[in-house]
């Protein structure tokens, strides 16, 4: 267990990033028995570490611990499955930083075509489309993100905001409440409408 006494070990995020991911897009028929076993072990390790991170976030006693867990989770999500996918993601983010959203979309279109099972590719494109005010298209990519990563609190929060802007308040609240159930310190929790007291 890498998390002790409600404090995330400083090396936790680094371990997530350092794990080998070179076989992510390999054809299973081309892999040896040893390579297949290595992939299974890697996936088991990642699943355990992921569960630890989400548990630490949900049970965080304060914002400092929650912030560390959130940072490690985002590091995990933003680590692409291979070098090519990472380069496309990084190039898209560079375009986003200078508000070249059309340029970012070009890289993200390539990313989701190349790595369709990589949730953060879809989420980053959803974010970019949202910034372009293309809410319907953004929502489509949010749903693809959540199909791959159901606990993506960022995508859930984004879904809530989009639905709210579309006037779909009940569905918006449902998405926001789900996001806050995963990440109790999420800033979008302020958008949840409090039920009237009886």
C-alpha cells in the first residue's frame, strides 16, 4: 500500500508515470507469453494504485491531502499510452495555451483516431470544443470519456456545466452530484442546488 496515514507518498505519481506502457497498442497475436504476462501484471498494479488514489481522494481529511490525490490522478490520466499519443496530447495542450483551439483540435482528432481507448484524449477534445462554444459536440466527447473512465470527475463536472448551460438542470445536477461523490473538494460543488429543508 503506497498511501499511509492519509498522506500520499511523494513518489506515487512518479511511479504511475514510470510504469512501462510500451505494449499498449501492440497486437495481442504478436506478443509472446512473457509479454502478455507482463501486461497483465502491469494492469493489475495500475488498477490497485488507481483504487488507492480514488480512495485517498474520497476520504481526504482536508484540502491539502485532496489536492495531492487530485494531482496524482490527473498525472495518471494525462500520461498517454505511448510516445506518439503523448506527443499529440502535448502538442494539443501547447495550442490550447495560446488559444489556438482549432489547431488543438487537429492534434486531438489525430489522437482519438490513433488511441480511441485513451479517455483523456476524448476529455481534452471535449474541453477544447467547450472553449469553442461547441457544446453539443463537447458533450459527445464527454460521454466517450465517461464510457472509458466512469470516475472521471473532471468530465462529469464538465458534463454538469454543459447541461446547465443547455437548461437541462435535472441532468446537470445528477452529473455534478456524481462528480462530487468522487471528488468532494471539486470546485463545481458550488453549482449543486441545495434541496429545500422540510
